[in-house]
């Protein structure tokens, strides 16, 4: 409706357009993936494996278009509140990124170093990211949690979590 | 000159505040009331809410004391907040309330008053609940 | 099927020492997570899904049911003592409940909530035991076309009616259905959305998806927006009620139950609308209307009963049709699939003893909640002082553990993080998570029914409408979808109608019909919002 300079100003602060991109990409992906499936028509399965993906992909694309229009017109998703959530300040990446770091460290370490070590790092790192500064107490709790879950899963659920580096000791 | 008082909404905290008011009137000093929280839990019963602060505000104003009330929530423990403020204000006196703690409790939780007593650069006046002059 | 004797068998199973212990664990755990900030029953059941590898299905479901009911109860405790309703269904409880607590009547508010929950939960469970077999009898006669239609209705109703933005609901549903597509197609063996990764061939494990969305996404979201100013909890002793309180409470309990159960049983009823309706009704009927807004006990008793009756109602479509309508029921349904149990109308037939033991355990759980929680209320309030770092680190820790223990492969943890990030983004931009989970769970079953339907009609789409029930349901679906348009039309006509009706005092016909027409959903939600804002 309006000219390009307003479009630029409209894009500003509209991070929700990222959601539009995600929906659009997901829709295109689902449809492209379904399109490459080749199945002969079968009397016993007239719907085939492609129909639902096409519907779902279509739904995602339609949602992406409508959401784009909605956001550019000033629509906004309502961020989710909660009893321990304070929406008056912006997202605190200084907490979230270290938290994800601890999570990724666990993913990389779990098979090699074993759950007791990687789980300790995960818990201790998460506590640190969330503001815990009582290093010794935090560390003791982390080790205790990992050991307890390791043996709890082994004895209680019959699941062998990887022992990794501590193989033979545990 | 300034007097710093660590306040918590408990009998000990009330006793400290009452004593601090007496001291401030005696020496005609400024009174800085600190009520802090680490802010690491949803609930902290030692963090005074709006109405309580209001009451203290009125009480100090009625006594004609030059005062300020601060409620820092910065993830620091109460001892650090009191010591920081005392240093910053070059306080002449710190007033705190004492409560009984079992040795085990002290071991686990640490003792705010002990840390203030040991680390403060100025005199510290420690008051027990129900023992005010 | 004799309901009474089946139920008695159920009691016999649920009261074995082992199962009784799991009921106690579930109830205590449920109350604890209901009280704790940031944790809810859906997340807890999701985190506990790994126990399905070791526990008997009966024991596991008895524990899950305890968590479900316990979570409701715990939520009301924080609403009353802190004015921080954790779930939308306890928003209304907080209005009067917190005012009561501030006026020094916390013990009575907690008592009427607890006893009201017990009354409503017990009546609700009895209704569940009576209604579910009837629904099953009706449902087993349905063919694939009708069943397909019912699933479409359930998906669309949850997506379109609940939540504040229909568009964002549908976006969430689309993402969920897409996640449900991943893996080998069961009929033809074709790989879909696997991108040549062999680990994706079996599809995304529902445990991983549920834990990622409910636990990891939530923990990251809360971590990004931690509340900075601590609250003070209102001190409370043991809950009790005086004679006057009983007198003022028992009618609201029963009326709340009457509102709650049917709404809970509807595909998109939820617990918000009945709690709000109950509040409005009690306000109108009360002999002390001046107390409302200052802490009227009726305003706690009614909505709390409605909330718990709705929770029981929700289990009706879940057990009888395999259709979950809230997050906890959805995760419980995921647990059924973990055990290889087919949810749906056949469930009562094929897993009769399990279902009846589950229903019996609901009665037991309700009683346990009352017996355990009345004396323990002061202790629950202490839980709120747990430092956040431990709380949220614990959620991530157990989320990791749960997702990893499914297949013991680190790849699942990468998926967990990716889907957790998705859950974070959805919370940030107001995409509701329930449609996504329902899409993941119901998508594959929906596709199966669709293929069966069209197989019967040899590919003719008319086969979808071959049963009268299916046609009726599609009409309801159309009404739900077109509702905003209809609503606009009514509104557009209103300015013309109102001035015409106003001068002539006799013509009172126009407003009542309008009120009746809009009573279904839209207007109540619009009304409920200011109530929610008032609590913030």
C-alpha cells in the first residue's frame, strides 16, 4: 500500500518476521520432500504417502503469508507469561546463552566422558548460568545428582547410562 | 555522618531499626536503611514489600530523621550489601539484628552478622530482639 | 459392561500396596510441582516418561493421574498465597483467594479450595466413570469417516477456540503435524522428511518432542525473563473452615462442578471458561455481593470446584476416544503410545482393567490430596524459597536424562535442544504449544483414518461424508472456522438493531437473542482477559 521507505521502517523491530520465515521454510521443505516421493497408485491406498504432507505444507505456507500480513499491519504475538516470568524487561541472553552452552557441552561429552561427568558439567554449568555463585555447594550437589541418577537409572529402571571415562570405577 | 542499618521484617530486624533510630537521633546523623535480597527465589520473606516500606518511611519521617531506604536486588548476599553501602557512605556505625543460629545452620547457611562483624571498617552495633533500650 | 463391578475391580488393583504407593508419590509430586514456580503437571509427566520403561502401565498411570490432580491443587495454593496463578485455570481463584489471604483468611481460602477440589473431583470422576462407557458404546459404532471427522474437530477446536490468536494457533498446529510426518510412512515404507538421516527413520520420539517443548523450552524461556523482585508469601497455619464458611461454600462447590465437567469434556472447553462462568454466577447469586473483590469465599469455592471438575471432564474424551484436550492429557496419551497401547474407543475393551484401575485411582488420589494437603499447606509454601538456579538447572538436567534414556544416543539431545529452541521461540511470539503437541500425537492417527476412509470409497473424496455423524461434525467444524466471520456479521447488524430497539421499551427481544448467540465462546474469552490482567 505504501512506498518503500515505510516498508523499511516497518521491518524494524519486527523480529516476529523470523517466525514467518521459519513457517515458510518449513512449509516449502515439507512440500518439496513430499514431491520427490514416487509411489505407484495403489488400489488399497488411494491417498498415498504424499497427500497429508501436501496439506500440512500448504497449511504452513498459508499461515506464513497470513502471519506476514498480520505482523506488517502491526499485529503482535502475546509473549507467554507465568508465575516466575517477568516480561517487563527484555530477554536476558547473558543467562540463556551460557545455559545453552552447558547443554551443548553435555551433548558433546556424554558418549565419550560418560553421564556422571557430563551431567555434572550440565548441572553445575546451568546453576552458574542462572546466577548460582556458591561454587562448592553447587559442585557437590551437581556430583551428587549425577551419581544418584546414574545408579538410580541402573538399579531402578535397568537403563545403563554411559560410564565413559569412569568405566570400571563406577 | 551516616548510620547504616540492615533491616529484615523480623523481630530482630525491628529491634535493629529501633536502635538505629535512637542512635541517629542522638548523633543527628543520616540513616540509611538497607533491605536486600539475593533475588534467587520466587519468594523471599526477608524482602520487605511495599506497605512495610511505607510504614518505615512514615515512622522515620515522623521522627524527623534524614533518611534513605534502599532495596538492592543484585544477586549479592545481605552482608555484602550492608558492607558495600557502609563503605560507600563512609558510615560511622552499622546496626544489625542478631538471631540465634544452630552451629549446623551456621555451617550450611553462613552467618550474615558474623561476616559484617568481621569485615566492617567501622563500629558495629549488634542488637537482639526484645533487648532494646 | 457393568460399570460398578468393573470399578470395584479397579479399586482392587489400585489399592494394592505398590499401586497405592505410586498414587501417594504422584499426589505429593503433583502438589509440589503445582506449587513450584515454572513447573506444571504437563512438564512433570513429560519428564517422568522414562519410567514407562520400568513400571507396569497401571502403576505409571496411577502416578500420572496423581500428578495431574495434585498439580491442580498446588496451583491453587500459590494463587491464594502469592497471587501468582501458574495456569490460566487458576487465574480466577487468585482474584478472591489472594484478597482473602491478605485479609487474614488464608486458612479458610485454602480449606474451601481443598475441600471444593475434593468434592468436585469426586463427583467429576463419578461422572467420568458413568459417561465414558456410554461415549465408548457410541464411538465403537462409528466408522473411519466419522472418527476422522472427530479428530479433525478436536484438532481444530483446540487450535481455533483456545488461545488468543487463531492464526498463531494454526501455525503451531502445522509445525506439529510436520514433526509428526518425520519418519517412514507406515503403509508404503517411504521415507518422509528424514533427509537421508537413518536416525530419523523411526520418526521423532514423542518423549523427546514433549520434553523439549514443555521442559527445555519452558526452562529457557523462564531463564530469559527471571522475575527480579522477590515476593513475600502470606504466612498460613493449618487450613480450616468455620460453620459460616461451610454454609457459604457448599452450593458454589456443586454449581462449579456442574459448570466444570461438561466444559472439560468438550473438545475445546478447557478450564478457563467454566471457572470464569462460575465466578460470575457466584457473584450474582451471593448474599454478600459487596464482598466480591475484597475476598468472598464463594469466589474461591466455585471456580476451584469448576477447575477440578473440568480436569475430570477432560479425561472423558481422553480415555473414551483417545482425544486429549489439554497439555497434561496429551502427554499422558503419549505415555499410552510408549507402552504400545492403542488409545481410542477400543481402549476400554482391550485394556479394561488398566482403565478402571486408573479411574479408581482418581477417587483415591482425590481423597489423598485432601488428607495429605490440609495439614501440609505451610510446608508447601516453604518450597517457594528454593533458589531458582537449582530449580531450572534441575529441569534441564532431568529433561536431558529423559530424552537420552529413550535411545541412549546423543543425537536425541541435539534434537532436544533444537526443539527446545523452537519451544522458546513459540513462547516468545505467542504461538500456543498445545496445538503443536496435539499435531504430533494425533497427526499420524489422523492420516491412518484418512487413508482407511478413502480406501473404503476407492479414492472418492465423497467417502469422507459417507456417515451422517461425520456430516454433522463437519458442519460444527465449519461453524467454528467461520465463527469470526459470523461474529463480525452479527456485530455489523447490531448498530442498526440497537437504536431501533432502544426507544421502544417494550421490544426486549433483540438483546437476549444476541446474548444467546454469542454465549458459545468468543465473548467469554474477551471478558476473561481483564480479569487476568488485574492480577499481574
